[in-house]
DNA sequence: TATTGTTATACTCTATAACTATA
DNA sequence: TATAGTTATAGAGTATAACAATA
């Protein structure tokens, strides 16, 4: 079978309803992307029940775990630019999930701390996220998950300068 | 050691330069995300050398592999909404990498076909992407990659309705 | 000078409603 | 009425320049 060249195609519609994607499916990055999209979408739905987006949830968890951190350090940890963190922190503060307190010995910075409400929401959301993960990865054995974690870590280390 | 409650934290900056993230690191989805970000960023850089974004590249590959397909079918395959595909197709057509031809027996639809230039660029870009993958996943053995592919496929199948 | 938080801005990606021309 | 492609628009997420307050 010879391959079809552009000139051989008459202007008619491709008949198949599902397109072939042999080329893309052979790419590991493409497979990771497709699977990760499902995980990401399900995570977003899970967090929507708590009125949280992935980024606000991640910020909340990080602030709880690093009480007293600054917006600069947090932006650095979340790998986002400082200006983009402002709205996220504003939202968490408006919902009284965290507080911004001026630091005594460095009045440029804020000390970020979760409130009791924020801490409780964090626990609830985290439990939901764990349930989401249990469900999403129920097709993997414990050994699979361990191997997968190691591979993801290796990919990161292989490509961090 | 008892856990610190919000009230116990004086408004001082967290002293560590690197924040802890035990909670997030325990989540498999988070590990996949972190690793995938590296892959995605490197892929974007790779394709930028050909003036292609990930989506325009993916569209080009799919059109080459499914000559004569329509924009609706392509949008469906790429999992994006039809309106968002228009600009992508416009760009590929303006660069003369593909052509839009009116279909004879259904004048609503276009038949999408790569040009010779488009086909050649596709081959070059694909070679670069393969090199990118070889580099990104050089830390994984052939068996690792095979297992990873199977796991990603299982996650997708586990979560498709 | 340098840093922290901020504003303004812009660009990409994504999602929906509504239009047009065809079927 | 249904479908293919399109337009307009809006919401996220992300990136940079520049500013005020502070170091």
C-alpha cells in the first residue's frame, strides 16, 4: 500500500468517524498528557464542591504547612509569578481562610497563616482529594503507584538544572 | 510534638527558604503534574524552533494522518471546542501548511489536507519531538516506558465513560 | 540599590451563545 | 430541524514592566 499524497486526495470528507492517531500515540508525552487531563478534570470537579480551584487549594495547603511564609516564597514554591498570586491570596483572605499579617521586623512582607476555618476546609478538601486519587488510580496496584511516583521523580530530577 | 495552631504563630516570617510540601508530595496526581510540566515546557521549546505551538503541531500531525477530515472531527479528536480550532486552522492555512477545500457533496464542511510544505515541516518537527522525548525520558529504561504507557492507558480507560 | 507586594496589561487556552450557510 | 464553520465574548492561567513602601 502506497501512502496517499496531498494531490491524490479529492475534496471529499474523510469517512471515518474516529480519526487515527498512531503518530501521537507513539509519543510517551502524549500518553501522559491524555491520562493527566482526566486526573486534572476530576480533581477540579472534586475541589469545586469546596469552592476551590486547584491553585487556591494548593496555596491553602502550602500556607497551612508553612505557617508564616511570605507571598514571594509561596509564589516561588507554586512556580507562579508574584503578581499572579495576589488575586489568589486576596480570595483566600476574603473568604477568611487565611490572614495576612504585617511582619514586625520587615514591614514590606506579609506573614501568611491559615485560620481555623481555613484549616478545617483544608482537611475536608484534602480528604476529598484523597478519595479522588483512590478512585482515579484504582486501576493501579500499590507497586504500580510506587513505580510511577519514582519515574515521575526521576523525570523531574533528570530535567532540573 | 504538638501541631501549631494559627493563634500560636506570631506575625514573623517563616524562616526556611524552601517550603515543605509533604502533603502535596504524597499525592500521585501532584507528582505527575510536576513531571509533566517539565515535559510540556521542553516540548514547547522544541516546537518553537519550527514556529509551532503544541496545538498547531498536534493539529498538523492529525491532518496529515487523516487527510480529508473536517474541522468538527478534528476538534473532537483534539478534545477542543470547534470555535477554538478556527484560529489554529487559519494559521496553518496562512502558512500554507494545509489547505481547506469545500467538499463537493456537503458544501457546509471543509476537507483538510496537508500541503507538501506542511508534510515536510511535520516530518522535521516530529523528528525533533522524538529527540526531545529521547532526552526527557533518558532516565527511564525501555521496560519503564512500556509500563508507564500501559499505566497511562489504564488510567484513561478507567475514567472514560 | 534591592526586595515585597501591587497594579496594569497582554497573551494563550478554553468554554458558551449565537450567527450564516448549507443539509 | 440539524450540522459545519464562524464570530464575539468571557473566564482562567500565565508573563512582564513599573510603581510605592520598605530594607
